[in-house]
């Protein structure tokens, strides 16, 4: 009796093992297929092959834009970038052939005109952003300073830069660049903006005016006499660097308690300038400005009337 029971249990166990083997066999030869209908095999825990989830579906431009922004945000996260970098390093270390094939494919891709065009456009778009420019400028400056502290690097660069062939090539390239009108215009604008930033520092501006030994010219002396005749002891000449407002040095300022400025524009030095620009610079600081052109000094009656109207208008507004 006992032997019969044991024999039956053994038979059931063998049958169960056969069933399990058959199920495994069925799983192996009945793979899970992609739900998009392409007929390709997918992993048991996936529904689609990568990229097949959107097959046959139309996405709106807004949806594509949101997906693109979400991917950019995800890819720019520090932890995601570190994880990608570590996985790439580990993959390259384990399989040197993969790294070799990747480098070869990159070299081939970089020779294609459409790839070069896309990369150039992407770089221009990225570099046009102010935050990218600032970041690149800071990182580049820091890197150059760090490298220049190394005596070997400094010695090597000095030898390279002082080589006659390098000097000749540099001079030729500079001449070719300076011959282009757009380069000259860009350099002129950048130099002008740099000077404006420097002159907004009162210490620098005062030092520069002192070094130039500035003094009033004939037109300024004539206008100063006119002002003293009309309003004695009310106007002072400060065009020699005594006063700076937002990087600009006015010619005459009222010293009788009123915030008034008179600017004398020379026909040669201020040619093409808009007087309203100078008025707008001083306006935020509470100054009312009168601009007189050099050729207006020839007509004394009109000049006197212009100064009188400017002074009396402000006085009436103050009252």
C-alpha cells in the first residue's frame, strides 16, 4: 500500500516536471511581439520596441515641443549626465571595440555637409544666448589663467608666439581681418562700449581728464562769458573733469540750487549726434539739459533768447 502511494507521488512529480518543461518550451518558442503590429519580438516586460509606441499616431506641434523641452530638462540634470558619463566610461572600458567603432562613425559623420551645417547652426544659436556667452567667457578665462600658471606651458607658449613664422601669419591674418568693414565696425563698437563702461567709474574718468590737461576752448570761454553776463555766479564750467554723471562730463552746471546743465556741442566733434541722447542720459538723475551747437554762438540774440527761455522755464516750473 505504501509503495503504491509512493509510486503515484513519483509519477505525479515527473508529470509536473514534464508540464513545466513544456511551458518553458512554449515560452521560448512563443515570444512576445511588439503591439504596434510590426511583428518584431520584444522583451517580456515591454509592450513596444523603442520608438514604435508612436507609430501610426499623429502628434501636434505643441506636444512635440513639450516633449522636446522635457527631454532637454531631463538631459541637463546633473545626476542624469553623471549617470550617462559613468555608463559610457564603463562600456568603453569593457569593450574597446565599441569605442573604436563610435569614434570612426563620428569621424565619418563630421565629414557630411548636412551634419556640419546643423552643428554650426546649433552652435551659433547656443552661443547667441547671454548666459552661455557669460559662462563660456568665465570658464575660458579661468582655464587660461590656470594653464598660464604652469611654467612649462608658459615657456612653450612664449616660444610658439615669438616664432617668426607664427608672427608673420598672425600679422597677415590681422591685416586681412581689419580690411573687412564688418570687423572694423564691430571692433569700433566694442571699443566704444568699453570706454563708456570705464568712464562710468568716476576715479578712472577723473584720472584720464587730469592726464589730458583739459581746459576750456574758445567756444566754451565765449559761452562762459555769456552766461556770466546773463546770470552772474550761477554757472560753473565743469568740462575739465570736475563732474561726471553716468560716465559723461557736462560742460556747464548751475550752482544756484537748480539741477540744470548746458552742453556745448562742437560742429566737428559732435557731428551726427542726437542732442536728445545726452538729455536722456542726465534726465534720470534729475537734471534738465540745454544743448547749444557751436554755430549757434554766431547769432548772439538767438543764443541769449534760448538760454533765457531755458532758465526762466525751469524757474517758473520750480515756483
